[in-house]
């Protein structure tokens, strides 16, 4: 097998200022799932790592993984895949180095944080406008007024960092979110002793009550009440946003109605002068090496069997193309083992009819929950 990597090292999104230009890593980034929930099953993170390591520690962990299992020689660094086509039962992979190689199977693991989605905003903004993908640090924002659009993990981190240097920070969102602290009951929140055999509804009920006792409701901190139950959307985890809101260093505003030159006007009619607008508005699934007519994900929807197997192409697989409530790494590990079983004949793929039925049931369950 060959592995093509656009950057000059492994680590992907956790490499700060990656040579690929695809990483969204910012200087103060730390993980928001604990190390024991993020590590690969057969390669534990070092015991001397903190519960929530920094990005450089995570990047070093991935580099150590490659060294430990000894497959660095199979990775072609600083090599971008430009085009993939299907020809006479084989996958033809063309790279920016001019090579075109035929393969029996193809595993796509290009992530889902490389194509920033910018919102459509009415009006004109005269200040600095950027997506969180290009944010690196808050240096240079001293004395400025900053609007952060979004209420996910990046929005919370950037709002907190900006609040330490800026004159004013406004966090704008179209709805509320449940904010989970990194620690509950004196331990990482994602390690609470709630076994998976307990029904999800019961576990959610327990965590909701622990969360209410520990930090109160979002409305206690100036945020709107979420329009969904805990666990029905990707969690927002922050150790510091609530205290910054309580201190008035970050002020919540509703969604942006329009831009007005040197100001932002929100849906409640509030107008705030602003020097910087950071859009933490997510990403689009992007497969630039495929022809859109062959494979694309309109509205970020790409039907796959358990987010891994393509229903129409038996030798096309995807790893990491999912958005879990926890860390992606143990799931990517499970996907990889499953793919290996499929390639070696140890896994019997369902027939087309059963595959379609199971995919449809999975999609219905997903859309019902989230």
C-alpha cells in the first residue's frame, strides 16, 4: 500500500502551521476529550501527558505512533492527490508529482476540516473578516472589538482567547448550546462511570443533572436555552467560557442580521462597532480529487454504510468521515480494522438489498436523534 500525505509530517489537524496549509490548529489549542478517550487502543498516550494535552503533544503522539509501528517508509510526504478515477476495475491515483498509479482499493482519509464554510452575510464589513480555519492567535487584537460567530468548540476557544486582549468580545449564535466543562465530579467529564450498557436516555438524564448542579443552566450565564437535549448535537466543551461570560469579558448576541461597515447588526436590533469578525461556521465535506459527477456530498450528506463502506463501490472506503460525541481516533482505529478484514476476506459484506435497508435505518436513527 501507499499513503499520500500533503504535509511534511504526520499529525494532520494537530500540526500547528502545517506545511500543507490545511490544518486549522491554533496556538493555544488543547484537546477537549481526555487522553484516555482519544488514544489508540494499542498505543496509549504517555502517562506524563496531562488529561487534556496540547496540540504539540498530540502531534508528537501521532509521530510516535508511526515510529512505534514502523511504517513511515510507506508514507509519501509532501505529495498531494490531484485526481482519482475509476478505470477497468482499478483506482488510478494521480499526484502533484506527476505520477499515476493503479490500485486495487482506495481508502479516503482526508478529514472534514479543510474546506471552510463562510456564511452569507448581508452588507459590507470594513474590518478584518476571517474563518476560524485561518485563526492562529489573538496577537494584534489588543484594543479592538471582536465578534465571534458560532457556538461550537472553536468559537468558544477563540472568544476566550480574544477576551484576554480585546476591548470587547461578542459571541453571536443563531441558537443555544449545552456547554460541558472539561471536569465533572473531579475527573474528566468523559470518564464519568456511566457504562455503555446503560440506555443512552438514562445516561443523558444523569449527565444533565450533574451538569445542572455543577454549572447551572446556560441562561444563568447569559446564553440562550438550547433548543435540543444534551447529546442531540455535537457537544461544546470549554473550561473557561462560562467564567468569561460571567465576568462580562464575553457578551452573547443573537445571530447576525447584517454587516454595516464598521459595525455588526444583530437580529435583536443591537448594533456593535467591530474591528474583527471571526466566522466559526463549520466546514463542507470536500473531495477535490473526485469528479463531482462521480462522488460528492451535497449539503454535507454522503450516504455510507456505518460511515465507512461505499454502497456502490466495494473497494472504496472512508476513515474519519464522522462526527462523534467523543474522540474520533478510537473509531478510526475500529474502521481501519474493519477495512482490513474486508480487504483480506475476513468480513462478509451484506448483499445490496440488506445494505440498503441497514443504511436507511441508520440514517433515520441519526436524523431522529440529531
